[in-house]
């Protein structure tokens, strides 16, 4: 069992006890594991309670940044849980690549086609994911696809908020407890704007450039051939002092963007859902 290094509130301690007991009573589990703080907590507790009867599966596609793939690998290794990667093909489907408002439904449907197949093939009884209470309050059509596939969300079941997940992860000594949220790269495209492997790569390389320059969290929104940079408001001053704009614009131009701008409102997760 992971040692608790910090004191939790009574409510959080009770939630942690309940989810541990719930997972312990499952025969075996397959975790839909992205490497985010949420699914990593589920994978950690599943391995803690079930050992080799827990396996983590990550869907690999151009929409997953390579840095996040590497982080998922290293975190799984740190935990000790068995980790598999499966190639998903959502980009081959117009219900995804045309980027309709329910794009995430197609994504999760494709992912869980693989997780449910592998769970049966490898004799794992149930698929878990990292959906939490806060996710249920947002526009998340992918949650419906997960439910249709029979996926169980233990964090939502026991009313874990995002804050609960971070606090508990920190208390259990997980070094990624404050890792920024990183939705898939397809979330950078407004609905109705087609998503291709090449365009996803443009966004990935643009964001890598900014992170290598010291920006902690960034979204490069892609609208046509225009790049709109979103970074936290408290890093705007650093951005203006750190980057040579002519070099930045040239780098983005070389990627294929013919116009580069900065969103002065700052980074707001889910902004395109407005």
C-alpha cells in the first residue's frame, strides 16, 4: 500500500477509503490510462489493491503528444503497474476527423473498442477510467461513449473532485500530483475545422517550442492556418521578456502557420466549448 505522507481532510480520507475498498472487491481491472493525474490515481490504487490483476492501457494516436506518451510510460513504471499501448484509428473516421461537436464520443468509442477487447482477451473483468465529479459538470460527450461500453468511473462514483485527486495524489507521494491538465491535441481545433495528422503535428511542435522556452502550460489553438497562443496570465510578462517574436513567428511559419497571435485573456481550459 502507498504510504500516506500528508494529512487529508476527513472527507477526503473517507473517499480514499471507499475507493480502495471498492477496487479491492473487484476481481481484476483494465484501466483506460492517459497518464493524466486522474487516470494515474486510478491505475495506482488498482495496482495497490490488485497487483498483477490490474493493467493500464494507453491509446496511441497523433492526437497524443509524444511527451505525454513518455510521461505515461514513466509514471506506469514508477507505480509498477503493467502497461500496454494500443494504436487507435479515430482519425480514419469522419465522425472524428470532421471535428463535429460530439468528436469526443467517436474518440472514446474507438478507445474502448480496444480496451474492452483486450480486457476480455487477457481475462480482465472490468474497465475503469479516470472520469471525476468535475468532468460530469462539463461538456464531455466521450463520457456517454464510455458508459455505453460499460466502463466504470470510480472517482466519479465516490465524488472525487479535481482538487481531491490532486490532494490525495500529493498525500500519497506521487510526484506528478500537480501536473497540468493536458487534453488531447484535437481539442486545439474549433468544431467544424478538420483534424489531420499533419495539423496535429504542427500544434504539437508549436507547443513543444513554447514549453522548451519555459512556459509551464500552453495551448496553441489552430484556426485554419492561424495559430492563437494561450498561456497562463501570470506568465505573460515572462513570455514578452523571454521570446524573440521574429524568431517565434518564423518558427511557426516554418511549421505552416501564416499568422501567429497571443490570446490576452490567457489560458482557459475548454475555451472552444463557448
